[in-house]
C-alpha cells in the first residue's frame, strides 16, 4: 500500500487532472477511486511490463471488470497496426463510451493507448500508469498521443488528455539501466528550458540518479512534472510556450526515423539532439561556451550518446523537413541563450544547421 504521495494538477478548467507521485501507488485501490469512473476497464500493457505489474493493477481495480491486452515491446511496434489491435479488443469485448483505458507501461504504451482512447467511439477516458522514468517525467503528462510513420515520428496522433496520471516510483526499481539513462535526458531538458538551479542540482546528483537513489528520482519526477504541468496548463495545444518542450526533439526524432525505430531509445536521441541544439546555439553567438561545456559534460556523465554513427547529414535533414514543427517550409528549432533560457525560432542560417549535423557525424 502507498504510504505517501504528492499530488500535482494540470490546470485545464473542466478537464483538469491530477498527477499522483509516490511509492506503491500502483497497488493501492485508492489511487484509482477518484480517477477511474467506470465499471469496464481495458488495461493496455506490453509483454515486458505485464509480468511484473499487471496482476497488481488488476487487484487494485477490483471489482471493476478488467480486460488486458498485451502488445509487443518496442518503438518499432508503435504503429497504426498495433493500435488496431487495441481497437479490436475494445470492440470484441463490447466496451462502451463510459469505459476507461488504462495504459500500464512506458511512453510507447501510453502513446498508443491514449491514441486508441482518442479515436474509439470518438473518445473515451484513459488513465496513464507510467512505469519508466521517461514516461513519468514527460510523455504521460500533457495529452500528446499517437504513432509513428515510416516517414517520421509521431506524425499520426491526437491531443487527448488523460483523466489522471498515477506515477508509482517503485516501478523504477525494475527499470533497465539504459532505460533509466534515457529518461534522465528528458529530465535534463527541463533544467535547460526553464530552471538553471534544477540543472545545477542535476550536475551535483548525477551519480545518485544513475544509481537509482529513490529520493533523488522522486525529486526529479516531481520537479519535471511541475514544469510540464504549468506549461501545458498555459498552452495545451502547442501554439506558443509548449513548443519549448521540444528542445532536442526535432534533431532527436530525425535520428530515430533515419536509423530505424528502436535502434536509439527516444531519450538517447533527445540527449544527442539537445547537444546539437546547444552547439548550434553557441555557434550562433547565443550560448556561452561554459554553458555548452556543462551540458555536454552532464550528458556524457549520464552515459548518453552524443554522436550519430552511420547516418548522412542529408538523411537527417530530410527527416527534419517533414517534422510536425515545420511551418511555412522552415524547420523551427528550440535554441538556447544559456542554461534555463530556451526559445523557439526559424531564423537561423541553413548552412549552420547542416554544419551542426555534419559535426556530429564527423567526430566518429
């Protein structure tokens, strides 16, 4: 049973919802008393997470009727075809519009379950139960759902806010070290875009975080969710400020697409993408050398890759050109004036972007 929890709120008027953070929440029926208002629940998980946590979640949801569908694990399965499998289970079990989908897993499961919820019978409720650090600090919050296309990452999707996010920090104890490191890349992002003091704290606590120290992880989940919840509350559909959350993502999504989904974890690609954005910012005369040095040093200390093997700069550019953030034919990027000072722009020298990409390929 859960002993204590933090509760944050994503303020969206009548669609506001809580983020519950704490140890043991997944097995505590109280976590779902106020968040799952349905007698019929479809649990969407995958073949890696379900053996660890599915029975615990099912027990916590009793006496509701629960049906579980297990998806294959991995970014390569984040497709329309996999979402169709979820829809088939909903139809076969006669789930109505008053049912709830619960996503039990990482970002891939959450994105697909949320997209299925957005389109099934024109929208049903869903609850995020993220089990990876990346999902707990980022993807489970904010209502972005969708799937990949061979031409680009997350090109097919919808905004569909969850009814709640239940982040059980105890699940991080079973997280593979590589997945933990990938999640920390998204944590670094929050310090870079909004909170220089938080970035400095990450520099001091890098080893504790890599060791999975529970108090340190709880702090980064709480602070990351605070920052994201505030931004989403002010700009739900990314018309302005929310675009800052894409720091490193335009580069990172291109890496994932160009190398074939699954070879790079999302957080790994974002980590490399943030370094690329920072080096481009420094080359533009915006970001001080010392801030660039600190960022590269922290990314390397966290065991995240910086360079991109076996990809041509033109391939990355081609994928960046069909990114969702392209407007009027211009690739919009999040750049940095320093740690904690990010901004969105399409005003930069195209040759500088190409040189930045080539610089990360030439260092191999």
